[in-house]
């Protein structure tokens, strides 16, 4: 697994706390990532199960498809492989033209993840998104016409754009209706994959500043739970498999790359602020484009790391595994969790069939509190 972080955006979204820049060392970025890839050739060859490539950000689609193609070709050459099992690029709708869509397809991209977030123009403007609903639809059509048969779209729920305008909460019915319209629009497009996230108030985001100043408050948990329930029911009716708390796919179209994260497979992260994992340690590159591009071996001396204890590995395994519909084998939990397992199963918060332990879908919205009792 290889992840390439492209930390550039034209503008920042209201809710985002990911490291990104709006200007800077753009011309130097891809050559620097190439230097890092060559330096880490052994890892790239060793951590190849599954052999996937994911360009995330930031906004990778700000860059020419040629840059993506040249770097992916280098990574194939280093690996000794002929092709990736899955090759995903994140895109923003307003970067997609028929020509760009075809160029991505021609350079071997097999899967596109597009940040739609909403089909309501007022909501998109409030979030700070660069596109409108019509552009999201036209971008999707351009990707389809270019031959993409594996498209994922992102949606966001659990926010109230009217609060910041006047300090009054929107009615629960209004939020439910707008979310229902978003789901209608998504189902009309029929993407192979849908990721739907509850908007968080993340440290370092503009939304966090607004919240601290009393200019924003999220909807009540009951409203967010209602939206999540509607999401689950509507996508199930549409034929989607709910295979992870925030992820739905048509049969056979689950994200191979992201699923490997939840299985704690080792991966190589390239680029500024990218993280890597070897099974027992985590590494991260410096979150500074200029320093990354200027340093020797693409920031090797600026890389941080941490070693995970057995308890941390167990905790992480449980947290990630119980996010998935498949759950975890019972022996993962250990004797110390036996009492909690029995109590949660009796309460209907866990299901155990002897082969696996899992959280039922109707309890996924409160999964954090369930998992907390086990770790």
C-alpha cells in the first residue's frame, strides 16, 4: 500500500484541519516525493499487500495528470510490478473537465474519489467549497464518459449552516429534508461507493474558531442520529452494502486501500505530513512543504516516529475492527474484556456468533461509547 499526500488546496474548507497550503513549492513537490520513494524502495516492495496507490490531500487534482502519471510509473518501476490492484485519486469537482478525466484514465487511475459533500448550493458556499451542485453532477458525468466504473463520492451530514448566520438552530425537519435531498441526488448518480461523514469541530479548523466564539453550534445528537439512520436505510434500499461505519459500496466495490487500513496492514506514506505504518511503529513526515522539499532525501531527517505497545496495538485493533460489518474474532479481545463483552451482548450492543464479534448497524452511531467499554 502506498499513500501519496498532496498538501495543496486553492482554498480551505470551513471544517478541515488537514495540513495543506494554498501556495508554495508546487513545482518542487513531485520531484521531492520521487526522491523519497527511491530512498524507501525496500519498504515499497515489502509493504505490497495489497498493492494499492492512493493520491490524497489536499487536492491532487490541482496538478496535471502528467505529474500523477510520472510518479505512479516511478512507483511501479521501484516495486517491480506491472500495475496496481487499485489506483485512486481524490479530486475536486471543479477541477474535472472531459480532458482531465480522460487523462487520469489514460495514466492508469482505476478509481476516483470525489469530494461532493452536499448537493445544496447554499450549504456548499457555507462550507467554503469551490464547486456548486451542478458542477458536481457534470464532473461525475465527465468521469463516467471517460470510462471510470469505480467512482466514490463523499457526503457530509450533522451540520447546521443556518446557526452561524443568526445564532438560531434550524428545525430538525429542515435538516432531515435537506439531507434527504442530498441522498436523492447521490442515488440518482449511482456511484459505486459513497463515504458519508458527520461533520466534526476539529482543532485548527475555521469551524472550531467559530464554535469557540459562539458563532456556531452543531445540531443535537438526536438530529445527527436521525440523519445517520436515514442514510443507512436509503442506501440499503439503493443496493449499497454498509461495510464500515462511514462507507457504503455496491457489491464488490468496497475500497481495497482503505479496507487495508482497517485491517492494520503496513503502508508507505510519501509526501509532506504523510504517515506510514510497519505493523508496530508509525512514522510521519514533516508537515512543512518547504522543509520537506529542501531537505536531504525528502525530509528523512525530519521524520518522526512512535513505537506501539502491545496494549496500544490491541486497542487500535479493536477500534478499527469494530468499525466494520465483519467485526473481529473473539480471541482479539482477551480475558480482561470478557465481562464487558457479555454485558454489551446482553444489552444488544454487540452480536457474537462464535466466529466474530460485531456491533449491529443500528448501534453504529454510538459505536464510540461501545468500543470505549472494551478498551
